[in-house]
C-alpha cells in the first residue's frame, strides 16, 4: 500500500488540519508513513505567520527535489498558509517539480487533487473519513470549532491567508466530540484563531463559547477541555461563572498579550489596554486558584520605543506566566512603517525578554511544589496537569487515567510528583 508522510509547520490549527489531510489520503487508500523514507507521497503543510516559518518551508521544498528523484512515482503536495500568501501559481512556477499546490483557502479541493495526482488505489473509497481515527495523541485530541479570523491585528497575516472567521455548526462539533471521546479521547483541545468568540445561531437559538463548554462537558467520559487560542477581548462574566464551577475546563489559559505598552497595543489594533489585559489575567487567577496563564509577546514592532519595550518587560514580570512565547516582529504586509526597528535591536530586546520570562516561569514552577495537581496521563509515568504543566510520576499507571499527584520537585520544565490516588 502507498503511504504519505505529512510534515507540519506552525500552529495547532495546522496540526489539526494535517489530521484532516491524513484522513483524506486514508480515504483514497493511502495511509500515513512514519518517515519520509517509507513514503510515496510527501505532504508539506506550511506556515507563514513569520518569515522564518515560510523560509523553512521553502528551503525544505528545495531539498525535496532529490527525495522525489530517489524513487519512481513519488509525489509532492505543498499546502497551507505559505502557499496562500505566495500564491499557488507563483509556487508552481518557482518549484515546477511539485505535483499539487494548494493554498489554505482552497484546502477543500484536496480530495480531488489526491485522486488526480495519485490515481485509483487498491483500497475501497467507501470508508467514510469520519470513521477514521488518528491515534497519534489518543487521549488528548484536537477539535477545530472555527476557522479563520475576523480581527485585524496590524502584524498578523492570518486573516488574509485563512480568511474571515467561520464557525462550525454546533451539531457537527458535538458529533465530532462524541466520536473522539468514543475513540479514547479523555481531553479535547478546542481550536480556533479566536476560539472564545465562538457563536452559532440556529432556529433563533444562540450558542456561545461558554454554552459550548457546558454542552461538551456533559459527555460522560470526557475529563478535560482545553482551548487555543482565546482573544482577551472575548472573555465575559458568563465564562468566568462557568470557569469557576466547571472543573472539566482546564485551569490553564493562553492569553496572548503581544505587548505591555498601551501605545503599541493601540497601533497593533488589539482592542484592549494593558489595564484591561491585567484585569482579565487577575480574574482568571482569582476564579481558579490553581490556574496558570501563558502568553505570547512580540518585540520590535515598528515604532516600539525603549520605553514601550520596558512596559512589555514589566508585564512579563508582573504577569507571572507559566510560559511565554516571545517573537521578534516579522513584517508580513507590504506597507511598512518608516520606523522599523533594526534587527540587532530586536535581537537584544528579545534576549532581555526571554531572560525575564525564564526567571518568572521558574518562580511559577517552584510555586507548584507542595500543591496537588490533577494529571491526565499520556504515558504510564508522564502526563499533564489541568494547569498544563508536564508532570512525571513515581510509579506506573495506565495511560488515559486522571490521577491526583502531590508535587515534590521540579526538573527543568517538568514537575515531579507522587501519585496520591
Ligand atoms: N511577527 C512576529 N510574531 C507574530 N505573531 C503573529 N504574527 C506575527 C508577526 N508578524 C505571533 C503572535 C501570535 C503568535 C501565534 O505569533 O504573538 O500570538
Ligand atoms: Fe491574528 Fe490572532 Fe489577531 Fe486574528 S486575533 S488577527 S489570528 S493575532
């Protein structure tokens, strides 16, 4: 049987999309390969959120020419966000040896392209793709609830490559959730670019993000729900009420700050001030004492002064983030401000921020010692706590179990603990 190797760059949305891509290939009788060596088809799912991600994809494509020549009949598919930004035609022109080139907005034509490029295969096509389960992360599975983004953050290419926000029908989400739980998932990770803006109206009945959390929590064997990535603007009192009482909602929230300076937040068009961000952060921590918050920061956005940057540094300290992803600003649009921050300055700011974030995160990790964490085991002796800390335990327990662990130490970025029950 022919096999496809799927390489994914970028975010969790892309990883979830790659699972869908795998199901399309499976439907055509082409199963997933563990490595490119065993594969007849190479699928590259690209990212373009920063120039670096795009460059990585382009350089890999350059090298794939040899991979294709090594065995007769090999095919290369390149799909996703970088293709959308660069343009399908431009990509085909630049890399004429590619067999299929599909941008993020046209991923719907993948099935047809597979048929066209890979032809008929021995396996029947009757198998419904929704019945195919991908066991890569059996206990924690992704569930995409919306696609695209209708915000307009000045630095971000997502709305232009993935299009405006489209929310999936409620019934479809519930059905997929049930199916994933029946296939072994004990945790679902709801995905969307502004996941907490979810809203679905049918027959005059409105279901918002909090309603969706309530509905999904009723699935019996489901033990935990995470979501990625919320936008700070879409949290409301209803959410916090549910967050307080519904312990199936994980006590970790990724709350992207991007900057600590009101001036920069305004130019970035984030829609909140530093104060409003801090208020939301405080509410999360107050509502669930065991909670942890992670964030994203961008340094060196055009016009960012040293003073603006210091505000970001201060937020990184005050915010007590368990984890913060820090990025140098990468220009994604043609129109650029005159006040571009030199690369060297960006680098220096990034290093300062990384050091601050590391120290703060160390404090947060150490503060968990002596606490009890609910851990969902991914292997026999390793899992993740509700607050999304990696935890290693002192004995072997069946993967998929939710256990109470007393934390006794920290090793790098892993909590070490003793099984309590
Ligand atoms: N440059 C640098 N970082 C960016 N991000 C998004 N766009 C850019 C950009 N142009 C970061 C943001 C976002 C994360 C997924 O990537 O911090 O939250
Ligand atoms: Fe990009 Fe997120 Fe802003 Fe949407 S909300 S434009 S995905 S950073």
